[in-house]
């Protein structure tokens, strides 16, 4: 257990539905990252927050995706009008500005879109 | 961040040392070598990192060549629980603009009894 938690761990939804995932970071970490991992591939960066500010978004983050971190603590990732291609593991990671060692990853949320 | 090249898969006998290579010939002077692993259905787990000196911790050792163009992760006594995908990542050590990780395909290590 790294101290980063994600909920739910698994989500099955029908195409066209909206889904929301939550990430709770290690409390002293001010940066939070979202990654997506499809089967057989390494994780791909989606977006990151420093405190409550969303500072960078990947081109992978289509306009159906939105992420928030309203109080600089937990974060949510919402996918609207899900498509089968959104099926993936969604990973959250956190770290602290100025530290060189590591990002700590949560266990991920596995999304299956039917 | 510099790109890395790793073999797609390796086998290792249980109890033997596992040596996982990584090439990063375009690494810059301020870039560190990081290793993560991902056990099936879990999030990536940090293992070790280094700049130019060899490093050792309770999980593994990291050997970086003098020209820093390649490195080797060593698991001294591999166990079945070390079966995972191992990712070698090269990036700037600290960046106030964010430390996004760029994962390649990694090496799938299979530890066999």
C-alpha cells in the first residue's frame, strides 16, 4: 500500500454513460497525476495538478474528459459519453515539489465500457 | 525526456540474480535513470533511481555505465513475486513544472521455479 487510494477499483458501464473516478493522494503531496494504461501497454500521462491548479493536459485528454482537484487534496476524473475505446486502467500518482525520488501510484481503477 | 530501449521479455530462475538492461544513449547530463515495476493488475511501484553512481537499496541495485548510455537493474535473488513488467525511465530529477513519467514497453520478467 503506497498511501494513494483510488475508488472504485473496478467500473463496468455501458457506452454513452458518464463515469467518475476518485483519487486520494498521500496527504503531504502537492502534485497529482492521472495516467491511462491500455492492455499490454505502459501507462500514458493524461494530466497533472499542482495543488488545485491543473497545469498540464496531454493531447490524449479529449474534451469528454475532465479532471478536478478542488481543494488541492483529492481529485476526480470524469469521462462523459463513454466509448469502448475508453476501456483501460486509470492510474493516479502523487509526489511533492522539489523531491527527486519518486511518484507513488495508486492501485488504479479498471474501466470496462460495454 | 530521453527515450529508453529494453528487451521485451526475460526469464530468470528463482533464487538467481535477474539482470535487466536498459539503453538510454541520448540521456542528458541532468537526467536520472528511474526503475519502476508493475505486478499484474497493480499500479507501478518505484524501485530505485540514480544519476551516475551505482545505487543499492533493499529491493535492487542499479549499475550505470560510466558514459551513462546504459544501465542494468539487478535483483540479487529473484523470487516468484518479482515476476512483473519492469520499466526503465529517464527524466529530469526534479522539475517544478511537473515530473510526468514517460513509460515505454518495459521488460516482462518471468521468474520460474
